[in-house]
C-alpha cells in the first residue's frame, strides 16, 4: 500500500515577462490523499477539466495510475507506473477525466 497525494491545479502558460512557462499555478483547484490497494481505487471527488494538470506524489510503495473518462478499471500493468518517492505531473486530456490508482 502506498500513500498518494493528488493535486489538481490550473496551468499558467506565461511568466511575468510573457515567456512560455507552462507550470501549475500555486493555488490548487482540489486535492486528496488516498491509499492504494491491490484493487483499483477511484480517487473520489476529483474530476479533471481542460486547462488543469494532475500532480501525483507517491510514498510507501509503487503504484499504477490510470486516467479515464469512462471509469475503466485500472487493470494489471495498465497506465503510468509511478515509483515510491516520485512526483509526476500530467495534463488533463478530456473534461471530466477521473483517476484510478492501484498497487504495482
């Protein structure tokens, strides 16, 4: 079992100078901390919208993360493998996107 802290945040595409700088804004839209299990766990209450990004920080084990608009189960070896101690960021692909996680 791993602890996964999930943050949804809008992405700002410009620095003060006007240069391209696609990074998450400092104020999150929503966040949730969940524990992975051997079965897929949907992260409750979070639905990604276009213009946002997901940030996942994993501690205590490796996980599989799968983003979906159809609520598919995060099956074995499906999606993104995120290792213990990593933080990974992903752009939201479709409005209403959901996230499922499970132990790797």
